[in-house]
């Protein structure tokens, strides 16, 4: 691919949840392209969703990417000449750019109330039309707009999409993509709280940060025509676009935590080696010229070209990754590296300091230590599914409640024992469950036992990734139990 600008690429995660394996996959290919072309790789944090964005998630994203050994030349943690690299610190820039679009007549203020828009959707549904914004504020007179502003009515700013014709964009992997402009709404660029939307912030930042190639997941392809129109509205040359195939579950749906572990820290806690994970992620989109499956990240960077990418959505196969990881363990780890891994990761001082207070009341000699804490270290646990079911509850109800509890766990930022206890008591109440009916299955799911150290200390030490994983295992066991009971009937 020829380029006239210096190569600058970026990965732009939103800190609204755990560090996702998909983010690492996109970051890896951006980094490969940058290294291959002597370019720069930027980390930008897209935290425009004020409700869901958290500093803690940003910290975990950085921790997860760094654990893999991915590095960036510029970012919120390392600085750089195009900062700030966190969108919440760039409000003034977005406001200036909104003013620019308003002055040029490329955007307009829309004072439609949420109720009005709900009614519009209702009417469209009744007429069996696809619901969309109808442009009701697009061509209002300046006097009308001024009157609404003087009255202090809340408004959003929308971009003017062309009313006819096509927007054509060129994707370096897919070729020409054409979109009928009539299918695209006048997008909101600035929300009524004055925060920019993804579209505005993304385009303004990619331009101001000198991004030459936007390499992102396929799911954003429907946003790209809007972005192309925005670049034109500003009078800017758009970057080149490359939409990477999405990672998929075995059933071909987009990779999701219900079917696969998605958090990078989950892989870390399972003892996957960063080299093996990077190798596997590279292999999912790319094949080496000699088709070999095991290669280092440096070898990947050296051999990287878009021609060797496959476009079909690669299936993320945990068994295959586990197999590859096993090869790294056997073929690449020296005994010294083994010892270091056990001492630094598995039996680190940090983890021992957490375990000792939990366990010291319960054992009499040190030889009892390892058997007493084995469930902190093992992967899947072995226990009878029926142990998960409290008296008076069915396997199905228990599974459903654990599934909902898992969603709470995903959102829980503070993983200290008191915070988890408060969360769990509140959750039991919200479900109309007695705490003991919830805590018992939780204890079994987490430890495979009925007598353990205090439950929430245990959860806190296990950490989110393992808690999530064990909940998933319990749900699977309960599902099988419910099916078996149904058959009997
Ligand atoms: N913030 C978007 C995300 O979470 C970025 C998409 C893009 O790369 O433009 O993936």
C-alpha cells in the first residue's frame, strides 16, 4: 500500500469495561503496520460516554496491553506531541470544531425533545417504516433557532448528511464500499450535555493527531461513511481505512464473554504466556509466507502485509490457543523461566500475602496449606452441580440468578471484600432472594466446597476474571442439571 503521509496509526478503546481481547487484536495489527512502515502507533482513550467510562477500566486496558508486551509511541500514560490523548480532556477542541461546522452550515442545532422523538418513532413504526430522524430542525430559519436558544431550550448538534447520492469509501482490504446517503440519518455530533459523540470526537482527533490509516474492527464500517462526510464538511482529507474482520465465537457471532473469555486479564490469570496470545491473535488474521503457526511478534512484524490477511471472520478457539500455549511452555520455557514464572506469577509474594490471612486459622501444619488453597489456583473446579441449588430453588432459577450476578460483577469496579459484600446483599434483595440462598451457591461456584474462608474475601482474592469464569462454569453445570431433571420427568 502506498502512502503519501507519514504513517501514524492508533487504537482507540473506550474504557467502559474489561480490557478486551479484540482491542489487543486491533492494537497488534496497527502496531505491525506502524513497525513495518517506520510509523508511529498511538493509544487514544475514547471516554466520551461519561456514564460508563471509568479511570479504573482505562488502567486495566493499559495493564492488559502492556502485559502482552504491546507498546505505543504516544498515549495518555506516555504523553506525546498531539495530546491530550484522553477525549474527556479535549472538550474545548470539540467545541471549537462544532462552532466551525455550525458557521459553515454543515451542522445545525436540533431542539426536538426526547418525547417528540419517541412519538416520531412510534408513528414510523405504525407506518412500518424504519425509524429515523426526519430532519425537522435542519432547515429552520435563524430567527427560530435564536428564539429557541434565547428560551434556553436544550439542544443537540446534528450533522447534515447529503440528502441524495452515495458516499463512496475505499477500504484497503475490501475495495470500494458504497452507501446510499438516504439511508443515513443526520447524526448527532454533540449531545445536549455538551459532550461530543463518538463520530465527532473520533474524526476530529484522527485528523488533529495526524492519523494516516484508521485500522479498526469491521463493526465500525457503517460509521465510516458518516466520518467521510464529516471530513469533507471540515475540508479535510480523510485517512485511509482498513476494517479488520471481527473475531467470532464458534457459532460465528461476534466474540462475546458468554461464549469465550474476552478479558486480557482473564488470560493472564489462567497462565497464558503473552507471546503465545500474541502469536495466536496474529495467526487469526494473518498467515506467514511459509504457513508456520509458531512465530514471534518480531517475525510477524517483519513479514506483515495486508495481502496475507484473510477476510473471513476468524473463529476464536480457546482450545487452539491452549494448545499453542502448551507448545510455548514445552518448547520455549527453560527450567529457569519456569521457576521464575511460578515464583513471580503463580506463587508471588503478593498472592501469598493475600492467602495467609484467609487460611491461617484453618490449618495446623504447613503441609495442609496447598490442599487448603488449591481452588485459588486451579482452573475448572470439580463438584456436584446439585450442591449449587439452595433448598426451595430450582437449577434454572439458580442459573438465571447467577447469570445476572455475573453481569453485576462485570460492572463492579471496586473488588474489595466490603464492596463485593454490599453489592451481593443488594443484588440478593433486588432479586427477592434471601442472602443465604444466594451466598451458598456462590460459595460452591467459587470454591467447589461448602466450608471456606469468608466468602467475599475469597471473591476479592480470586479477582474478577476467575469469579466470572467460575460463574460461567456453575451456569453450565446448572444447565446440564436442569436438562437431566427434565428428561427424568
Ligand atoms: N472507541 C471505539 C472503540 O471502542 C473506536 C473505534 C475506532 O477505532 O474508530 O472501539
